[in-house]
C-alpha cells in the first residue's frame, strides 16, 4: 500500500510538470502572436480612415449682415387740444383705424361761438367808424381844395380815415381768430393711422396743448437699427440711397426677419443713415422703410434687418467645418493629392456665408478638400479612403472619422 501511494505521488508530480510546460508554451505562442500583430500594424495593416471630400469650385457670393432693430410707425403723432375748454365728447373707438381729418374729440364750442359773435360785432362797429371817417375825409379834402380849411384840419381828417381802416383790419383778424378757435373745438386726426387710448375723459377741463390721444401710422413702418462703425459698405450704400432721389438703381434694399424667425415677404429700403458716429456705442443710426398693408408688423417689435453689403465674383468657398487651426498658427484645410494622401495647406479666409467659409488664398478650383472625417487624419500625408457622396455624405463621413 505504501508503494502504491508513492507511485501516485510520482504520477501527480509528472502531470504538474507537463501542465506547467504547456502553460509556458501557450504564453510564448501568445507573445509571438502579439509581436506578429504589432509588426503587421507597423507595416501598415490598419485601413486608411474614411473621409468625405468636395471638389473646389468658384462661385459668386453675396455677403449679408443682420442687425437688431425696433419697429416704429412711419408717423407717431400726439393729438393735442389747440384751445382751452371742457372736453364734451369722444368721437372714435380706441384702437381703431381713423382717416386723416376724421373728428376724434369735441370741445364745448359755446364759448367760442359767443366769442365769434363778439368779434363780428366789433368788426361791424369798426366798419361803421371807417365809413364815417371816409365821408369826413371826402368833405374835408374838398374844402381844402377851395382853401376853406387849413392844412392841419385836412391832415387830421386823413389820419382819422387811416386809423379807421386799421381798426377794421384788426376787427377782421379777430373774426378770423375766433372762427379758427371755434374750428379747433372739433379735434381731428392729423394723419391716417391706429388710435391709442384716450388720456382725458369727457367732462374734464383741458388746457391748450393737453395730449388727448396718439395716432400711429402703420403703413409704411420704419425700422431703426444701428450699423457698426466698421460696416462702411452698408453706410455708403444707404447714403447713396438718400441722395438718389428715387432712382431705383441706387436704392439699398433690406430684408426683415420677424420675431418668429420667418422672413417678411416684402423688401424694404434703407433711406437714412446718420452722418456721425455715436461716441458712446460706436454705431451709426440707420433706418429702413417697409410696406405694411396687412399690418403684420407691429410698432415696438424687436426684429432683425438683413442688409446686402456686397457681392463677390468667382470666389472659392468650402464648408466652414473644413477649416481648422494649423500647427504653425493660422488656418488650414486638408487637400488630397493624386494618391489620396491628405496634405495640410495653409489658407487665408474671409467671412462665413450660409455655413461656407470664403477662401481668399491657398485653394484653387479643382482641389479636393476634406470636409468630413478630419479627426481620423493623425499625421500629414496620411492615406485616406474617400467615401462616396461628397458633401451629401459629409455627416456620415465625419462621424465615421471621429469614431475611428
């Protein structure tokens, strides 16, 4: 039995040695496989990253700029009393459109009617005095020609006649003033527009100049906005519009972006820019005029004005995301050569227009520029795989590049 036990012990030791040798062999094979894989990777076994590409072409680009503005009525008029008296009646519905000349309020006319009658009576009295002075002058002048009276008596008669004429003129002016003030008791709309709330109710004694309501002319409307100091092109075109005297060839047009982001269907005209720069804000006040027959635009709204600054002919543009920071400063894009190797190229750029960056120098028509998947390009001259779809496949290509 002891001998059997020794035999079993020997057998177990031998099995453990064999198992250990097998483990070492497996580890060696694994290391060899890893080494082989590393050599394969170093030798270029990793597939090239996918990118999307666009062929550079030249096009005409219109540069526009948006500015914040506020809507105002073309005319905003405060309706005021022109005579003192008791406000007798309001003749309009608040918030409604009224026409120019339409009566809005009535001030008690009775005192002014009495004043007019008194002025007419005074005129009649002055006219009677004039008639008497004229008869006296005719008689005295005849006597003077006959040497029946002195020159002094003649001069006195003439002075009385002239004074009576002046009194009649004064009386005539008083009648006209009384008629005018009587007419002012009917307060009329000075312009066509939308009325506001009344500020004085019936029965109040109001003074001359008291504001009764206000009227806002809704068609057309004005949009006031501020041009930055460096937007010389917009200011120049607006000044030309002011001096064009209606010549449509020189009018600077503008578009209106409503608060909900939609574009107003009617085109406006920039008709004014200030001649000086506001030293506090560094901006120039400007104004655009828009038709508003449907009254979609409401005075007081905050809107955006889209102004066309200039049009560039035959310029190179690429999607804005194709431009990145270069290693040596400045901006760069990746351009593919004939072997589909991505080479960085320094570029000079302009503005971004509708998501595309203007390239002023560094690219030519026909260059192939990487517009998606730039994250997969880890070094200059790296070979890449061009995916089909061009700019249409930009999103998929870029996502694929970043995921790698």
